[in-house]
C-alpha cells in the first residue's frame, strides 16, 4: 500500500487496561493487538493515541441509571444507548494505557468522554455529533489527509472514529488485525463493517502497511 507518510496519521484508539483482559470492560484478546499497534505507531511519522477518560459518575455507566444492566440498551435523552460497566475512570489504573503499549511514538494523546452527561466513542466528535475533541483541527494543521486507525474496540470507538474521519474528508483505513471488537449486541461487528464499507473506509491488514 502506498502511503504518503508526511500526510498520514496513525491513531491508536483506547489501548487501556479496562479494555484488556482483567479490565472492567474487557475486550476478548484485547491485549493481543498491542505488538502490532506498537509496530504501526513506530512506522508512522504522526502517531496519536486516544484515551477514554470518564468522570466517576458518567452517563455511559449502567450504574448511573437505576435498574439498568451493563451491556443493555436504554433510552437516554430520546436516544438508544448501550450502557457499560464503570470503566476508564479518570486517574484510575483501568484508565491507564496498557503497560505493553509503547508510548514514545505518540505526539498527542486525546482524552475523550470527559463530560459527565455526554459520551464520546469517536476521537473526533462526542456522541452529540457536534462537540469537537480538537483532533480534526490538529490533523488539518499538520496537512494530514490520510488516517489509519486501530485499537479497541473495533465495533465502537474504532468504528465511530473511522466514520467521522471519512465524513471529515480523510482517506480512512482501519487495520483489522490490530483491532478487537466488544461484539455486543450481537451483529455489532457486521454492522460496523457494512457501515464503513458504505463510506469507503478501507478495512486492511497490518501487513498491507508494514510489509
Ligand atoms: C469504548 C465502550 C465504552 C471503546 C469506550 O473504546 O470502544 N466502548 N467506552
Ligand atoms: Zn467509555
């Protein structure tokens, strides 16, 4: 794959303890992607990491909604939302990057989901679809036109970030073997793939870039 490295950014999504085995919102085999993520972050000239970073009480936590079970869908402000176990609480060990993630290559860390009443799956916009994280401005400021994404989880934060990247006009790729899904509710992965394909997001393998 021909990448113009001067105009491409690698974005590692939420490679944090809580999304890895043993964490509060563990993604099956989540930590297995880390060696590939490390190779990718070192390969690119511009690498950025995101960090899910919630206040102790957060609208996305099942514990904030009386009677709601984690991984179920409930209506919040007229919108259907999956609610989660408490995870990635600001300053907690679960919110830390996984110890195997090499941090040196990242020149920017974007923290998201920091507002108590608003979740943010995407690295670009919070879930209201309009509150910016600032990442788009940062990338545009560098003249970046291509975004390559990997991380956790494939069917949530990677997916929503890829979708926004494509919407913002970036050539967008998701590295499938350097991402792992939550897989809930059933069909979430297939739906994410279908949606990304309809937006011309390329779903690629790490070998397409690294070989
Ligand atoms: C994520 C659910 C809740 C993710 C974050 O990083 O994919 N998923 N918060
Ligand atoms: Zn979260």
